[in-house]
C-alpha cells in the first residue's frame, strides 16, 4: 500500500513540475523520445506550423538532454541551401542527420546550441521539404526562446526523478 502511494505521489510530482514550469513557448513532458522511442523527460517547444510547399505542417524543437531535434510531419529534403538552426545572430548550426525522414538531428553541436538557447531570444530553423515541385526555396520558422532557461530547470528536476 505504501509503495502504491509513493508511486502515485511521484508521478503526480512529475506532472506538477511539468505543469508549473510550462510556459507558452516551452514545456517539460515525460514522453516518448522520437529517436530512442523510450519514455523520458523532454523539453518541447510550442508547436508552430510552416508551409511545406503542399500543406501546413507542425514543427517542434525538442531537447532530450543529449541532442536538439526539429520534428515535423513532412519529409525533410537536405538538398536545399542554408538548412540548419541559427540562434539570434550567432553561429549557424547545420543538421547532423535526418531521422526517419521527418526529424532533423543537431548532434554535432548540441551543447553549444543548448547554451545559446539559454542566452538567446529567438532561434530560426531553416528546412526544405520533399516533394515540392517545382523545387522552391528553403522555409524558415522562428521559435521563441523566452522561458527556455526556466523550463530547463524543471527539465533537470524531471531527469533526476525519472522512473
């Protein structure tokens, strides 16, 4: 009986931390990591939409503690120029690889990106999509970094309490 109440209190605490530290731009959630497919603590941006050349597709930035991911429902085409992530006016980060056609993985500079997210105000993600015919242009979407630092504190607490 004691174990049951401990587990319920723990899960409620995780939910409370997530809900209290969520803001309109970023939240902490215990959810399935898009890469590992295991449930873990994730920092997830607000969902934005971008025109992929055929329809509007949702796009989110996700920090899983090791990598920054850009997740969309449309197939990403890496043949477009200027793809990547730029925080404010700092360095441009290129995509390391594409996972399952719809997730851009930024693993080559994940800590540097994360540190700039903490200091920054906005991140601009540039993607190209397939199939867009005739081939058009790189699409850009701006993510607000306001609230990222505070949400990161909740993320650290979540990872310390993971089941």
